[in-house]
C-alpha cells in the first residue's frame, strides 16, 4: 500500500514538473514574440525601414534517439531507486550493508533478542513496574 502511494506521488510530481516546464516554455515564447512585435513597431514609428524575414524549413526535425531510450532510462531509474531503498548493494551482492537477506546487521537473531529485551525493560519503566527482583538463594 505504501509503495503504491509513493509511486502515485512520484508520477504526480513528474507530471507537475512537465506541466510547469511546458508552461514556462510557452510563456517565454509568447514574451519573445511580444518583444519582437514591440521592437518592429518602435522601429517603424522612428521612420526606419523594417524587413521581417520568416524562414520556413523543410518540416523535418533531426533524429533524436533519446525519445526511444527515455522509457528504458525511466524504468532503469525506478529499479535503481528501489535498490537504493532496499539497500541490497554491498560486498557479496545480496544483503551487504544491513540488508534483510542474511545474518548481517542489527536484525539477526541476537540483535532481535537484544532489541526485544530493551523494549521490554523500557515498557516496564514506562508503566512504573519495577523489574522482577532477583531471587536470592536461600541455603
């Protein structure tokens, strides 16, 4: 469930970034056209001859292979981010630096027992319970 929410949030952030970028591009384009028209009008008002040149291309854009490679990079990025969050990298491949595949790190059996013992002691202190008194041998 948490992973799904994270993926949805990531997609929303990506789409928002694309929308903001496209909006900024269009605003800059409109601003540039408005400045160009203003400069032409100022030149005409001052009595200068103005020649507007519009170059029309053949309508073909150059080949851009990144368009086809983008989905591969996007999917690879998701796998890379997932691997970083799972912390599976390290010596020996799986479970290196604290991964949950082996006995490394704080969550092996010994570490888990220490954690449970500390949690039990903390719980007893919070409730005001005194730890059980050690029995003295009578003999």
